[in-house]
């Protein structure tokens, strides 16, 4: 896959590194809800994102996290702002999924997984965990603003939650997904 360098400087074209496919047993990963002010986890995950992954997550060139953004992302309260983090072997932070209240029943979704752990099911586990927490808090829909080129996130969301609406505006797609529990399947007679 060819990727255009999105950071200032002379225009260049680079080839995105191929991710190794990991076979065998799933990696040992623990998930836990983040509390307020856990900036060390934010910093570690941000540091593990390549410039391209940061671009996909923050929708623009983001060589460093500003103090304002860092403060906002650390303002987890367990109700209006939920965050679940994944930790690899040795307790190193490898991903975060968050929901931030938009309205009484809607929440904005964002997920980031460090590059070394992408493609190993971490995003799916984080999305499932944060969706369960969102349901417990009474949210019924999640809204995710995703760059059109971020196929991985679009596929992930659609594979875990039913998509209710898709709106495209320029280079961004807004996906609205249903958080309500699925109705049980009717018994076959």
C-alpha cells in the first residue's frame, strides 16, 4: 500500500510497512478501565503510534499531543467519559478505547492501538469492552468520525456493532452504531 507523507516538508511517497500476521494462541492482554489523570497510559499509547496512525486517529498531522488534548483525554470520569485500556506483557499500555457523551444516549467513540499490536484483535477487544461499559451507563448509540481512508476502523466497528447510519462529508465518514443489546434469536420450531 502506498501512503502519502502527511507531515510538513517536501512531498514524498513512502510505502507503509507490512504488518506481520500473528498465528497461534492469542496474545496475553489485560483490559481495565482507566481512571482520571492516567496520563502515563495516554503518553505510552501515543508514543507507540506511527505518524500515519496518529493521522488516522486525530485526523491530521499530530507529532505531539498538546497539553489541552492530553488534559481532555485524561478527564475520564467513568460516566460521561469512559476509557478502557489494554496492557500487554509486562503491563505496557498498548491501546485505549473511549466513549465521550454527546447527548443523553449518544457517545463519541475513539480507539487507538499501538502499531506493534495492530492486527492482533486488540481493537476488537477494546471496542467490545467499552461498548459493554457504555451500555451499562445507558448509552444506546455510538458515533465515530473516521477518515474515509481508515478502512480498518470502519470494518472493525461494523464487525462488532450494527451500523445504523453512514454519512460522508469530504474526507470523513460518520458512522452511527447501535449499542443496544441484540434481541435474542427466535427459537426454530
